[in-house]
C-alpha cells in the first residue's frame, strides 16, 4: 500500500505481518524496557511504563498481531515487565 494514496489511508492494521523485527531484536528491546523499568521505578525517559506504547508496538512488529483491548495490552505488559 502506498501511504500517499489519498483513497486508502493507512491504519493500525495496515500491512500487518510477522517478523518485521526479528526475535533477537524483539527480545533485546523487551529486555531494555524491563531493565529501565526496574531501575527507574516503572518509568524511563519516554514516560511511565503502564501508559507506554513501546511494548505493544514491539509485539505488533514481531508477532504481526495488533493488541487492541486494554485487558490484552495490560496482560502483555505484565508478562514482560514487573509492576
């Protein structure tokens, strides 16, 4: 899809596919978030972990699945970070 196409505007599900980022990159970035959260009391320079969109974005780019429901986003964050 061409992003400049005025008739077809991209959305959150546009071009969903697995492994846009590889597993090792995904795991490294998750570990970075986990370490920063632990070291800084649930926050980093990008904001508060509970409100952050980085983990859901990493999930989308690696697994090709868009998490939309607050419950599934919360569960994914809780599985990857210690709040």
